[in-house]
């Protein structure tokens, strides 16, 4: 199973959108919220800054950052999957949040000449782009001269390491069987292959350096299951 084209990933996320938040919380035991908060804490959004949440999904990061930068700052949530973006919009409507701007757009097709963000974040999106290198390069172009960016995603562990073995067993014996109950096993089975095709931490660091980022930090959390990449100009 290959997922090199954005349209394929878009189709997957549109299909799982109705169960996305529920399954995220169920399969991570609710810990995904703590991991996202950790990313935001490391990025330190400030009052009045302008931010973008790319591949925003249902908007978890956008809502977290909005609390930090508002009411004088701004946050734009961008995703190419319209169904999952509609859920983010409905969540914003329920809490009467009118400060977040939502855009349906392919990340790699954003016009960087019209952007000047203080910060950009992405959770579980970089791995799904057509090209990781193009994704990091696009983020670099969207930031202002002092901008910073942060990415949260699965950590690609060394093969046959304890972390890798646990990850493989959990994905195959827990994630896929549970998702099968909702007729979404094929959509969730893609996660393992997408991780295997995702650069390891040291490779992400090299890509970021080649793109032009000067401040680079990569750390693992949750016993090496997740990775956080922090970048700054």
C-alpha cells in the first residue's frame, strides 16, 4: 500500500472524519492531548502573534494556540480534507470561537508570498505529505525572519528496537482490530507503512538544516513512540 499522492491521504481523512476525534482519544488513551500540549508549550506562542496550524484536522492545536495568542493575534487552520475541516469549524461554532480562520487548501500549494507567520505547527501531518522535504521547505517559506515551527508525529524507531517492536504490535493488534469495528481498518492500517516511510529523527534534522533552519531540536516522548521536531530561523 503506497500513499504518495495527497489525494489518497485526503480521501482517507475525509472517510475517517466522523470518528477521528473519538478514535484518537480511544487509541491513545487520551494522551494525544497531552502530546499536543507539550508541542505548544515548547513553541511558546505569545500574545498578539500570528500562527498557522497546517494539516489541522479537527483543530486541536489551533484551539490550544488560540488561547495563547488571542485576542490580538491570529490562528489559521489549514487542511485539504474538507470533511474533517468541517468538523473543526463546527467545534469552533459550538464554543463560539470566531478568532480562528479555517482554510481548505493543500499545504504544498499555499502561496507563501502572502504569508508571514510568527509560528507554524503540525501534528501528524508531515508524515502524510507527498514529500517531507517539500513540507519543511514550505513551512520555512511561510515563516517571518524570526519564526519558529513545531511538528508532532510518530517516531520512526530503529528496526527491532523495543520501541519499534511495541509500536508494530500495538498498531497491528490493537489499532487495526479496533478500527475494524467501525469499518475503517484499511484506513488505519496505513499508519504503519507511513511511519516506515517517514524519516528518522536524525534524517529530519538534516533535512531541516538543508532547508535553512538554524535552530533545530528533535526529542522523543512517550517511551520513544512519538517525536517532536522544533525548528527556528
